[in-house]
C-alpha cells in the first residue's frame, strides 16, 4: 500500500508518502539531508516497507511541499513534522531515521518527544560541533563550497542555528540508537576521515543503548552506496520493539 497526501499544517501544506501495511509495528519516519527530499530514500523504501510502515516527506519548500514562513531551523522543522504526524493520524511509537541534516532534526525530535520514539538511526548525521571542530581541518576550497551550498532551504546562519539548538537541547536518550558512519567520504584525507568517524562515534553518548557501524565502501549517501546496511539497521530496531 502507498498513500500520498498533501497535509495541511498551520504554516503550509507538506507532502507525505506512507508505504506498507499497518502491521502493528512502529512507523519508520525518515528525514532527508539538507536540500534533499523524500526521493532521497527511493533506494531503501521498498525493502523497509516489507517489515514496517514507512513515512517519507518533503520539508517545507522542497519537493512537492509548500514554502513555510517560519525560520528554516531544526526547531521549526521538528514542530512542522510533529504537526504533520498528528494531522495525518500517524500514531506513535516512531522509529526515526535521519540522514545528514535530517539527523539533526530527528535527534531534536527524539529529545522533545521521548515518549513517542522507540528507536533512532543516524546516517552520516551532522555533528553539533561540525563548524568548530571539523570544517577547519578541511581545505579552503572545501570550506568555500560548503558555505556556498546553503541556498535550497535555510541559509548558512539558519543551519548553524540548528546545530546550536541541537547542542542546547542535548539530553541522554533512553532509546536504542544506531549510528552509521560513511567510511569513504569524497575529498577527505585520511586524517579527516578518521576525525569524521571519531565524531560519529561520539554521538553514541546520547543514548545508553547505542552502536556505531562504519560503512567502509560508502560516501555520504550510505543509502545509495550500501542500502542493505541502512535496511538492516532499521529492521534491527523494528524487531527489538
């Protein structure tokens, strides 16, 4: 079963797509990276829908969703996602799966709505101290390209505000966490790759039940390069419930 809808929330209409049969399992809610939308999950969605319901959606201003007048920060995006789930009558518990910037949003969602979340998968998620600790280790060209990319949703300042919000709301979670780290990042030196994996490992501290898996053959989009790793991680959490 696939159900597509434009859901009216307070600030705009958001596009959402629900896959799977209602089988009594938690719904898997997926949030894509910066500037990406629901299509970013095409490589894994069918496999996941075999064992659980899956919701993918387009954040405001992306894909088929309308623009929102709210600031494009994680705090606002979490509010909008919560409204979307309520309006679409998708009841908790949820297993949250966030890629890159989507991981920032869903970490905050898991912190704010702890009673509604029963698992979290972070796929090469942006660490909260990315700007301070990681960016300075990269080449000037990389840093310039990085800074110039913020034109799709939210600007550079709003993105950095999201990382600040993440830091300020950080709490120890009581849900199982799986962190997937890309082991073959494009344009990364050995030293940068080591630091990246280390910063991904540090995310394990946000949960008392956490594991790190390094996708050795993956660039940033693990769901494209090693989709089976993503599917397996989600299935593990679904089976645990």
